[in-house]
C-alpha cells in the first residue's frame, strides 16, 4: 500500500512537471510576465537582438513570423483567425489597401509618444494622412546591383536590364508590382498604370525580360550576387549595400528613369489580442538606439532621423545604405490599384514566370 502511495506521488509530481514544461511557464518560453505579442514582419528585416532586447525590457514574450511579399502577408492574415497576429509590417500601398478594408487599428499616441523621432519628410504620407494607422519603419529604392568584374555593359537604367547580353544573368525581386513597375518605368510609364492598352504594351516588353532572369528572390537577392550565380541584381538598395561588403566590385546604379521607392511601416491589426503590447513595441522601435541597431544589421533607408544621426558619417554618406534625397524625389511609390487592374497585373506576372 505504501509503495503504491509513493508511486502515485512520484507520478503526480512527474505529471505536474510535464504540464509546466508543456505550457512554458516562466520567462524562458510561453508568455512573459506582461503577456505576449505576435508580430508578422518581412524576412531579414528586424534584428533578433532587438526582439530579445524588447522581451527583456518589457517582459513580454514575442512570437515572430515572417513573410516575403505584401500579398503573401495579406493572404495569410485573411486566412488565419482574428487575433492570430497583432503587428504587421505593410508597405505604403498595402497600408492604404488595409485601411480601405478596415483591417487596421488606430494607433494610440498616448503610448507611442515619440513619433517625433521620425524625419518630417516621412510623416503624413499620402497612403495614411496623419499617420493614423501606421508608423514608418524602413524603406529605400529598388536599384540595380552590378558586378563590374563580370559585366562589360554600361548599365545606367532599368531599360538596360532588357539587353540580350544579360541572358541568364539577373536576380530580380519576386514581387510582381516591383518587376512590372520596373518594366513600366523603363518605357516612361507609371508603375501604377491602369490603361489596358498601355498595359498590353508593358506586357510585351516585360516578357522580353524572361530569358534574362535566372533567379526570383525577395528574401535575400544579395546571395545570388555575392555567390556569382548572377552578375546583375534588380533589388532593394540595402541588399546591394550588404553585397558590397562581401565584394567591392559590386556597384549600385540608381536608374536614370527614377526608381521604385518604398516605405515599410508598423501597423496594428483590428482584433489584435495584445494591442497595448503592440503600441509599446512600436514605441520601443522608435527609440533612436533601437533604430540604430536595426540600421547596423539591415542598412535600409531609415525613417528614424534620430537613429540615423547615431549611425555616423560612414552610413549617412553611403548612397546604397542611405539613398540621396534627389534619388528618392525622382522615384515613384506603388499605389493601391483596383481589383480589375490587379487581375491584369497578376496575369502578366503569371506569363512571365511560366
């Protein structure tokens, strides 16, 4: 009888221990003392050290998932149950689209009381007047990276990417608005063209790019450039900056037509289960020293003016990491388009990748 009782106690202790391990009690896993936060961000865009710092300072457990395109993010958010994600990281046009679809929560500026760290030129954007739903994070331009040790062709424009001598040489963004928009810019049209006759012209030009493209990659296009698998890249300027650190022969070209310009943002989803923690996270990311940590690992155009000041002259004067204002001014943002026009774009993209 005593043996059975002892055995029962031992089994009970083991069961309780297993339950604690499974539920993740404590700060090592599961929720922090102040709850948790579910964020959905672009791949290779937020340093893990920054997430760790937030968890430590606020005692909030962060559950972190990544995406590779705005469209993938939107589809995933729609497919999951309400409250699955708290914070998302949409680009400019996607902010506008999500506002129109009543998917975003108004931000609490009683908590986010440091918006003035953002440069004035990035505030009050056309896609979210008054920054009611979004806070600028990082951005940049879709530039051209060229391995000058391997390429003799002088490349100065998007139009040059269609040259037949570049057959099988290109890595391009796996992003239909970026690539179709680049083709449109190369012809003197807008990235946001809606006229069907003009779109037919753009499609004809776009399909001539097919043989030149070797890799589609939005996650880490620099990898193909660094490895030598591709000699020319159409990708984010920061990816070229990182590639240059590995190979100084890689140069950045800002297309003479004016580049595709983008700005990614922090936004909180309607129905977020941890909305207060989400506001605290955005406030945390706006602190200059945290913005500095971001730029040190992922050197995109940083909207946080106070954070950029901490980076010093080497960063500020590096055009790949900090594109000149004249380049930004010459470029174009992608806009939210109607469903029928997007269907045409999608069909063009399918034909290119077929």
